C-alpha cells in the first residue's frame, strides 16, 4: 500500500473525532507515535490516545544487579509533562511504580523497604522531586492514580501535588490505588493541606503505617546514589551513604556535629553516583533547563533542599526528631494520610478496597503485641464510624498471616454474650452495615460474619440480613483465626456454621461468588448448597489445596483446619525432597470416597428446578460429592465462569488420574464460557524426584531448538507451546459440555502452571470440529501474578529468581505467545 499523501492525512480533520479515535485505538503504541508525526491534524488526533494512560517507572540497569535503578525513561517523561502543558492535560490515568516487584521482603517500618539489597536511585534526588511536582501540576485532567511499590519521597511529592487543596485540576480524581507504599510522611500536618474529595474508588493494599515497637527505631531504607566523603581526626577517609528515606542521616548529622565541635576544617565532599543521568539532560532536552533551578547544580545544596522538602521546613531548622521513622506507631498514625483520605472523600466514595497486609508490622514472634492490636482497634473504630452514603462495594481482605499482626475481631452481627456499647468495635461495625443498605459487593473474612453465639433474631439483625440479601457479589476470604487448641477449632467451626446457616440461605440475588484461603472442602460444599436460590454466573474457589477435589486429612470435619497453614510439619509430608511438587498417593479412605463421587456422577444431578426447590439443611447431603458436582446440581443453567485454583492435588496434564472424576460435572454446564484451573505438567521422575524446574528448563531448550530449526529452514515441527496447548485440550476437552464447546469461541481454559519462582498461565480456547475437541487458539505462556496469595504457602521466596519475570525470559521474546488454528 503506497504511503499517504499530505492531503489524505488532512482528511482526518473532516471525519468525526469519535470515529478516528475508535480506528486508531487498534494501532500499537510505536506505530501510533510515528503516525502522529505525519501532519498536524493526525498529531492532534493521535496524541490523546498516546498520552491517555502513562506509567512512570524506573528499570533495571542492563548488566547490573536487580537492585540498581535506571531512572532515565521516567525523567524523560517528567520533563515532557513539566514542559508541555497540552500533552500533560491529555493524561487521564497515571501509574507510578518501582521496577522491583513487591513482597520481596517485609521489614519493620515500610512495606517499601528492602533490607538486603544495595540499590541506587534518583528517587531521593531533589531534581527528580522538583520535576515530579511540576509535572503533576500540569495533569489537570487526571482521573485515576495508581502507586505500586513507590519510593517514599516521590510518593510524597505526587500525592502532595495532585491532591493539594488549591490544585488547578479541572476534574475530580475518580480512583486512587496505593499498594506497598508509604502513607506516613515527615511534615507533621501534611494531610491538612490535602483534599481527596471527589474520589469514587479507593484501593489500599499492603501499605505501612509504621513499627509496633514502643521504642523509636532507625531503619536502613532503599539506598539512593549519594554518599558523603569525610575525613576523621586521623585523616582517614570514610563514606556515608545517604538513604532514600533518610535511614542513615543520623550518621551524617553526627559527622556535621563532630566537625563543628572540633572546628574541623578538612573538606566535606558529596559524591553523586547517578550524576551522569542529569549531566547530559540540558543538551539532550533543552526545555529542561528552566525547569531545574541553578542552585540545584551542586550536591550539598541539593541535599539541603531534599531535607527541607522532606519535613517542609527551612534547612537550618531541621532536626532528626522531624523524621517520622524515629517515632513510635502512635505518632506515625497521626502523620498518616490513611484516615484523612477516607474522611475527605466519604461523600463520594462508591468502592473501598482494604488489604491489611503490612499495615502495622510487629517484631514479636507470636504477633500478639498489645500495642499493635490497640492501634489497629483505634484505626478500625475510626474508619467504621464514618458514613459513605454512596458506597456499593466494600472489600475487606486480610492477607495471610506472615510477618504482621492479626486483626481484632470485626464481627458484622452482634453477640449474645457481650453487652453492646457505643465504643465497642463490633457494635461500631454492626451499625456501619445498617447505615449502608446499598451494598451490592462485599468481601469479608469467612469467620468474622457471626460470633460463636450470635443474636440473629433481633430487629436490628433482621434488618441487616434484609440489607445483605440484595448483594450481587460475595467474596469470602481467608480465615483470620489459626486455631491451635480444640476449643479454638470448635469456635471456628461454629462461626463458619453460623455463616452457612444464617446468612447464605437468605441470599437470593448473588451472581458472583469467590471463596479463597483455608476453608475446608466440606464447608465450601455447604456454602454452595446454601446459596442454591442464587443465579450464580461466576464461581471462584482458591486454596493451597486444590478445591475441586479433597484430601481426607484436610476434609475431615474433626480435623479441620489442622494443622496451622504453612507449618513445616504440615508441608513436610507433601514435599518431595524440597522440589516443590506437592502431590501424594491417595490414602485408602480417599479411594473409598472416590467410589461415592463416581456413583454420584453416574447417577446424574437431577432436575435443577426441583433441586433448588428443596429447602437447605446443613449436612443433609453427601459429604463426598465433588465440589463441581454441587455447581452442576444447582447452577448449571446460569454458570458461565468457574475457577478452581490450588496446587496440592491439582490435575496433572497427560495423567487424568482421579482429578478427571472431579472435573466430569462440568459436562452438564451448557453455558460455560471460561474455566480457570491450576495444573501440573506431566513430569519425568529421576531417582523418584520429579522436578518442575527440570521440566521448564527442558521446555526452554525445546523452544531454542525450534527457533534454530526455523532459521536454517528445516522441516517445520510443532511449536512446544502449541503442543502444551494440545495437552490442555486433551485434559479438559472431554470434561466440558459439547453445547458449550460448540458456541462461537468455544470454552476458554485458563491453565495456571506451578513453577519454581513465579506463576505462569496459558489460555486455550477449546471448540468442536467434526465431533472432536479442537484447539481454536492459544495465548501464552505468560506471567500471571498470584494476587490472592494462593501459592504463598509453598513458595518461600516469592519473586526471588535472578532471571526476572517470565515475560522477560529471552525465549519468550521469540514469539508473540499467540497461536490461531486454521
């Protein structure tokens, strides 16, 4: 096709803007950028698409350690936004993140900090902060902000500028996501100058308020690239690195104090390792010169301005006591923006997401610090005392217990054993739900709906049950309680029983259900049966043990949920010589129970309408029916999406075994469009030690050989990923409804593979052709984040692979990961 003439480009100006934007939306970013240089009309049409959503992120320096930061791309974008008001006004969605993946390591103070890595970054350089402030001031039409694992000072600059009460924004910010980043900042009244009104969606995940120790604690944070070189009285030279969040500035201050008391005249020199990033900037980007004041040309003034920015004080008035990280948790809470965000946006919020992982970190071995629990109770009491008149979605997701403390009890319904008071947390939460009757989406811990002795028949409880009956989506998350005594186990089972019998049967409008965490299979089955009146279209079940099947030692009500999640004694019996493959021969009682499953499958699941008409009674139906059999019995005419995720006991490709029995009920789900399922590859054992790592390495070699054969023109062979896609078809195709597979697009199977350091997924579309299962297309393998923490119990070092993410593997760049069958 010949290139366009100038007149043809100008023709774009005569077309409706909406039509042109819809067409250009299909063009990739690189081509769209080149296309925008053709003419003025095309430029003004393409730039809004190109700049609608941007990401600020550093990257790993090629050939350096993962902890090294290259900020050049981020600085280039900041210069453009700060110098071009029109382009900045086109940005609607902004994301800022560090290139390092979150959850590498928790520490005492910030979820952001990383104790064991030496990292250099310009995030604590006042020039970068200055550019950030100018760029953010020009984002007048920004609608959403997401900060993931951001560096402390840049987070302070971004939030401080975008949410200033006197901001020049022409539109309200609609969505704010803070994940693994700071919420406590050094200026004492930092939040007083901020205005979060207008927010509709607020998502807080893994943030940190501070350390639960009562004593002040100094902590080394992510390092930047500056260091102070100084001489002591013996003329020896030392270096003092300056930290991203001032972790060692105390040492630097002692140097200055020592020099002053001894009338030290020797030189004090600051060396900036990353100076080169700014040295060439005026020449490469002349528009950057007026953006950076001349006084920032030398290291010492830059450091002084950095400290002034950090605490919002003149440099000469600064003391170590101004920095929040030397204070205890009570003072950190006063400096946090967490509660001010909720207070300021209460009138407009429609969706709230809370993930309490890392809110307060406790160094005690049992995680039962009274200081931490008291501050959490205070925080929750103030939060749930607020009223959000437009709230429709509430996600309260406690993360799996790792290095933090457990939340206090947050029961929704009152108890008969306690006298309610206005200051009691359970009473506050109960009244919170009665004040918010418009909730349609709720995520809550499974054992925190009802206490052991609930008061379900009071007028207020009845009103609350009526309010919750309008829910459209329900997510039941990990149990907070980790019982270690018989009485604690009994209490947990009683509360789960109350949830199943008192709340679930009253719900009749649910279309989406998610159960994640450590619920045993028999509870999952009972919850599904209790929800039989709901027109469920989506069901998601996730657990360390594959929830589609059962394991007798986990499924026996008398032993649930023994033992404690993640304990070495529990993992030992499932681990084969540390290789990470968590499978085990079926014990005798499971073999007997399988006969029951096969018999129920053979008998069919009866008429769905008649099944729903029967009243639910707890424990009345078979204790060994497959979980997907319950889905087929009550929801086969409405279910469109099913997810069963968990690696212990999951299906193995090429070896149907007993898992095929548990998948068979899907044949009855005629409207099914998507299946998400964890799988293990077919492994070759050596000396009784099958390893996933060896299998993936062999796949990488197969891809390499396939590429080499293609280059030399050898006879075409089947691509290894296409072959793996066929294995997914062979495993799942026979278990799916022919009617569902026969629809346009077939049924998409989202297969999740276990690997040694990351999570890998592959999408395979299964259809029908000539009465046989066919692969309509495939995508992947690709990196799939484990957001629900399903695998955190079996991966001791998350994201620890030096090779980087799956998408960064060199052989993943040799193809687009998409195949379409002719």
